């Protein structure tokens, strides 16, 4: 059972790392939207391509535009924080329960 324990711990740590990295990508996207960045820049294109699908989904279900301010990145960050505080500890406790 220790193999499954180690596997679940590794999955939990990987999920935690990916969530933190994605949160920073969303923050970078929000910062880029405040300045007039070159849309042909590969970094700007990467940020838009990676973050636009979930942001579009949030905008479709929750119209959270107030004037020219888009709150969908903040909602996405809150979802990421929820997953960090729910999913990752759940995986870790499940792994510890198997050990």
C-alpha cells in the first residue's frame, strides 16, 4: 500500500504545483491586460491562449463586467484557491490514510 500512498502524495504535490503555476499565469494575464502589450508577442499569445477558455466560460455563466473592469480573472483565482484548499489536502489525507 505504500506505493499507492507515495503515488497519491506525488499527485497531490503535482496538482498543487500546477494550480500555483496556473494562478500566476492568470495574474500575468490580468497584468498584461492593463497595459497595451503587443498581441503578436509569443508570451502574450501564450497567456491569452492558456487562460481564455476558462475565463470565457466564467464570462458566459457569470456576466461580471462592471464597466470596463473584468472580474473573471478574480473569480478564476478564487476557484484555484478553493481547489488548493480542498482538493490538495483531500488527496494528501487520502494518501496518509492508505499509509
